C-alpha cells in the first residue's frame, strides 16, 4: 500500500535521501527500487536494490500521479524526467492485491488449470492490471500471478472499503485464487489498525477456517 501507514513524513524524507544517495553512488540512471525493513525501534535497514520496477509500482502511480513505466522508457531512450521531486505531491491512499492462481489452504500451492469465467471489478478508483481471460489455461511453468487489483481513494479506510467491494465483485471460476484470502485480510482488525509485520501472513493462516468457507 502507499503511503505506508507506519512511515511519517520525516522518515519518508530520510528514506528518499538514502535511496538517492545509493543510486548516485553507483551512477545509476534509470528507474529502480530500494527495499528496506523497519524494526520495532522504527530504524530502517537497507535490504536490496532492484534495477527495475516492482510489481507494486501501481500504488505509487495512483498516489503520485506518475506513469512510472512511461518515464522509464523515456529514460531508456535518452530523455530526462519531465519533473522534479518538488513538482510532485501525493494524493490519497492506494492498496494493491496480487491475484494469484494459488490455493491458500495448501500453503499457497499453485492452482493451474482452465479459467472458465472471469469478472473484473470496475468503478471509480479501481484499476485492473490484468493478463488473463475466460478460456485461458494457467500453466504450471511460470509465476501464477493472474493480475493486480489496485484501489485508490482519499483515505486509507476508504481505500480498504473500496478494495473490499472490488474483491467481492472479482470472480474467477475454474481454479483456486487468492481473492478470498485477501478479503479475509481486508476485514482483519490488525490490518485495519496497521498492526502487522513480516510474520503477519503466517499468523493469519492459523486463524482461517478454510473448511468453513472463510477464505476458500
């Protein structure tokens, strides 16, 4: 999600300055992604740099109003960015769910097969980066991601509410997907309160009753 509910303006500026310094240190000239982890003491720690966009880049695009893919292509063509950091201002909150052909009840095992029917959610603030269709066979050889569902709204609570509605409308028949599990997350009080860490999903899996239909 963007912006992070646990990162304030001061910390975001420190992160940004660190990212720029790291890129300059290696004379990097393109779009890239710096990853960090934050400890309970609110200190952040460098994890890695990816010399590409992340799967999560749509949440940044929705909040900051920049087509990052287009800018990356312009840079590759030898052009310069058409703006500076001071020209940009964030707007609202965005959340992305990766819709995977996986079965959460089997530790997210891949669920290949034929998609018999698909219905994508629509409406204001709803974006679908989708690459599959009814009649498409999900193979066993590649990453099982089907699409990315992104919801944007004025506040985090509104973005969560919009995502809940979008997930209810999202239908994929013929294979198992992560859609019901994301619905469970969106309704979880710890997610609503932004009380989560790197062990959050493992904890959730212990709570879900798959046999009862909560996330199947």
